[in-house]
C-alpha cells in the first residue's frame, strides 16, 4: 500500500499560521439573524461571462423566489450546461487543462499525506447548527466522514458498499498544518444503524449536548460478492436520522445513545424508486433553517425524476434554448441520443414536527433531466448580498454522469436564487463553480479507469463540501495514478451575484492545509478554551 511522506504536513505551516490568525480575529463573531451564513469574499469581476460565438445562449433565469411548497422546479438546462464547453479552450495541448483558472481547482501534489493509516476517508462534513455555522464544541472541532477499512482485503473502489460514518476531532486552537485529526472510530455501534451501509448526510447540534445525524441508510445484499469482484444486486436506500449525545473533555470527543429513525423513502412520483430504476439515487440529506420561513426545517437531498428508467421524454424546457437560437438542438435529436436516461434532481422535504422525525416531500427544487444523472450532496448556502439574502444551491457531479452531447468535469456546481425554491440562475451561466483540472476536449472517463491521454488530475478531488467564507473541502481520489482516501487541501472560492472565482491568494498558490474545516461558532461553555 502506498505510504505518503509525513513531511508534507509541515510545508503548510506558513499558510496555516496566517489562516489561524484570521480565524482568531474574526471567526467567532455572532452571525446576524437575517444572515444565515458567513459570506464569501467577492470575486475580482462580478459579471457573468459573455456569450461565446458558435455556441447557444444560456437559458434566461429570473432567480425569482416562490413558495417552497409550490410545484415549480427550476431547470438546469442543456443550454446552461453547454456554457461549460463554451467557456472551455479548444486550443489547449491534449491532456492539459482546458477550463478557465477561475473554475479550476489548483493541482494537488502527488506526495499528499495519509489522513489515517487504518481507514480510507471520503465524503466529509462538519458539526453544524441549522444555519450551517461550523461548531466548536467545548474546544474541539468535530468532523464526520465516510470511512472504510484499508486492511479488510477489498480495494479502494470497493469502499462504497463497506462504508461507515466515522468521526474525527482536534482542538479548536490546533495548527491545521501539523496537528492531525484524531480518529474517534465509527459514529454508530455495529449493527445499530438502519441498513448495513452508511452513506452521506449532515450532523446538527441540537439543544444541550444532543446531536441529530441525518444519513443515507443503504442496504447491500451482496457485499461479499461485490468485494470479490462480482455482485450487482441493486441496494435499497432510505433517508434516516439518529438522535444521540456528544461528550467532550480534556481527552477528546465521544458519542453515545443514538436512536435511529427512518424518515423518507422515494415515492415513485417525484422521486424515482429502486423498482423504477435499479441505479436510482436517493441520498445525502442536508437540513437547514430558512430565515424567510421561521420555525420550519427543510431538507435537500439527491434524487432522480420519478418514473421507469427510459420512459422520460426530453422536453423543450429541459433543453432551454432561446427562440431562434441558430445553435439550438432539436428535441427529437436529443431524445434519440438517449439523453432521457439522465434524470437527476435535487429534492426538497419539510419537517412536520419539532422532533424532526416526520417529514413530507415537496417537489424538487432543481432538475437536470436530459443533462446529468447525478446531483450529489446538495447544500443550501444563504448569504447577504447588498442587503438581500441570496440562496446558493451547491451540488457535486461527475463527468461520466452527463447525458449524450454534454461535457463537464468532476466538481462543484452552483445555482443562485432569491429563495429556497427559485428559478435558479446557474453560477457563471453554466453551473460550474469548481472542477478538477480536465481537458474537456477529450471524452469523459471514470476515476477507476482514466485515460492516459487525459490530464492526470482530472479526478484529483471529489465530494466537495462548501463551508462558511467560501472554503471548500473535498477528498483525494486519483492524483496522477496515486489513489487517495484522504482529505484534500482546502481551497477557497469567492462568489457574489452568481459569479465565482478560485482564490489563488489563499494558502499556497490556492491550496490551504489538508483537511481544513475551521469552526466559526463556539458552543458548550468554556471547556478547553480556558
């Protein structure tokens, strides 16, 4: 197994020192009640990209907010996603990066450190409150990750059906360059969660020391066969939560007392079921409060449009071309290309009680029908711009889940509107906010079998998580053939008015410390702050 030199940790000390100073100066300020998130910095240019000759115009979106319970679903259209290639450089040398530096994640070094010698680490999130503030609990920062045993005999790409939720902690005043995260082990006791595999979600601190862990309860029926290279029985999936307790003392952080509740299963109408599509997506719950609707708790999650796989008919509204656009596609041509197999959406649900044990589906807030098949790990990020709250919907997607005729990188995709249900404007007109370096002029690949002709860092990072202040955390997948399973260097995007830009002044050439998820609110008394 590849071992990464630990001296790489020390290289980040200057960047970490500067970041720690900034945190000490400003991070623990109270967030105004009308401001749900600590805002990002603005980009250098706050103007959407101009149209590119030879490409269609993007769909016109109003950003207008609607009632969260209304049946309007915003469309990420083919005309929108075509802007990714419109803004890409067709003239680059094959196998380099064709995307703008403004949306390209800086290159991760091959000699990255191993976060933990015993477990692979991927999808990661912080302990938060209902407004996505990242919580320091009694002097400890706490994060949660999907983990799998490095020594169990299966490979890195077989981790998905062996996933558990683990947790890590370190002191809030730690130096992120040299103080590693302490691994606390599995969050839940063995054989207590709903399903045999735990997938991504979110964790909220409630009253006192209670925590609610929202997660994807996945059940695989052929784990042994899959580990041996076979299998193929479709898993079941449900959205669940576990209410438990967090404890902290001078020795660290522990959890206990979890009680699990199944919350939601797909309905087959708005959200596709396993019976309708064995490859359905129903996962990644993220809960939040909306200052425009006090007292309500909402959840976004990944789904697919309800209906049997292959039955969907691509529509003009999915294409989204402006009338008379000479570069528009024809609906029949798109349908005949097989694009109807890609039917991603971002779902919405609302809690029916204060215990957050009963939920009702609402219509999806975003669809990507005939554009893409996955909109994973959605988040709602609310920031005040010019005295008005703007709602940013962030999600992640793969290059290999795009529909025929579409192309984009692995990375973060963002949309902005005036409410949780809006006619969302794709960020940068395309939706792409941050992608791994990729030559989009070459065909799409998958991380387990990348093309030697492609940029070696096209799969360097995935499962990005947007934090207060525009910080973005992810995990390392494949850097020039070196497989990961550790957290990436944190990067920073500056965004305002639907325009984003990678901040290359952050850290060292745009790369901050590995696994940098700083907290911005202290909870739990003085604790270790003394």
